[in-house]
C-alpha cells in the first residue's frame, strides 16, 4: 500500500499536486470527465477503469478521488443549492488542501494500493478488512484505489474479493486495469466498467520496447534469439525486466480486444482467453519475483521459457 506522508512537512505545492491530474484534463477526455463526474452522483461500490494507458487510468482514478474529497467554496452549500448554482456536474478545484492530499496520497480517507510499486499481499488485505469496518475519519466516504490490477495474482484477487464480500456503506473502490478480461471474473462482476479510448499506437513505443517486441516475437515463433540477448551480462536489470513483463501484458490485452496490428498481439490472438489469463498469472509471478530482488535475468529467462513451452503445448504456431 502507498505509504502516507507527513502532511505538515511534505505538503506538495500546486504544480506538484496537479501533475497527477494533467492527463485527464486533455480535451480528448472531455466526454469521459463528464461521465465519471456523473457516476459520482450515484457511485457504485466498485468502479473499474480499463483501457487507455496506465498513466491515464491512474489519472482518472485520482480525478475520481478528487471529486469525492474536494472542499471548494461551493461545498458549503446544501446539495440542491450547489446544483442550482454550479450545475449538475461539480468539478474538483485542484487548489484546495483536499485535492492536494489526494494527489500526494496524504488524505486520511483515501487508500492507494499500487501493484506496480509492491505486491499486494494477504497481510495488507487483513489490515484493509479491519479498517473497512470502521467509519471514515473525516469525509462522508472512504475511497480505496487498486491500481493496475492486471498485475494481481489470483491469490491476491481472492483476498480482495473477501473484503468486497462484506460491503460497508462508507467504502467505495476503484480498480484500474489494462483490460477487463485480465482480472478475476468474480471481481469484475462486482463493479461498473468505464472504458477509456485505447491510445497506444506502435509509433509511440520506445526503441527499447520495439527491440524487445521483435525479440519476443522471434522467440515465441522459433524458440531462438533470447539467449543471445540475455547471455550478455548486465543486459537485463530490474527495470528492463518489468518493461518486458509490461510488453507481454499489453499484448495479451490487445489480443483479447482484437487489436491484431501488433506482432505479438496478432500471434496471441489465436489463444483462448482462459489460456491468456493463465499466461498472465505467470507474468504476475515474475513481477513478484523481481520485486523480491530475485536476479532479473533469471526471472525473464524462466518466464519466457515457461511461456514458450506453455504456448506450444496449447498449439500456438
């Protein structure tokens, strides 16, 4: 879980705080901002945000949180007066202390679990379960964000499900994910899904991502080329290992959505969803090993070799 900071000593300035919201403020997301603002009027217990990029999903999750907690001057009006004076859709101000706290993960009623930073384990879920039975500290609601849930293992997903199975009217949840099929169906079925526009064209890939997509494509096709790259000492560090895992997960999601203009996604499109989900579980385990400081070259070689055998077993050409 993201560690809360000392509010007095580390309060961010306006420019620092607003950066988390900047991707959402692009004109291309006008419709989606209106949609998420409308959702807050009758907020579901669980909102899923899929599609787009990890940056835009994370930004929308925080924008949603700011809608919950913003304490702009109009907040002192009664709901009917506020609606009359400011319209149906109230927007966060990005200036008040509450918006700052949301951006910096300082708000006492906002909990953020980011699977990109650390493995979400059973102990964290036990702590959450205890807290979820308590009322919020200051706000009317408590909001709990789970970011990039496609990186959750089935074990962690089931632990979260147990928390959701004991609903509390004070608690609202947001899950972000690359693609809805990448999470447990039992978690997906409990929430409302908002899909952002996919924007991940091939030309936006970095040179490193393009290189590894080619290496992975050749390896899964013929079983060759991988050791030529990984055999050089220092080629794969922890960050590169996570990039490789991310490339696999992106292409699993592209394949599920039928976007076959990517080499790997086109290759994976012949694989049934349940097999792609199983493959993703192996990628999640690799993430966990990397976070536990296991040698990243070993992690990647083991993962890709296992996936190669698995894909050939289920008939990938």
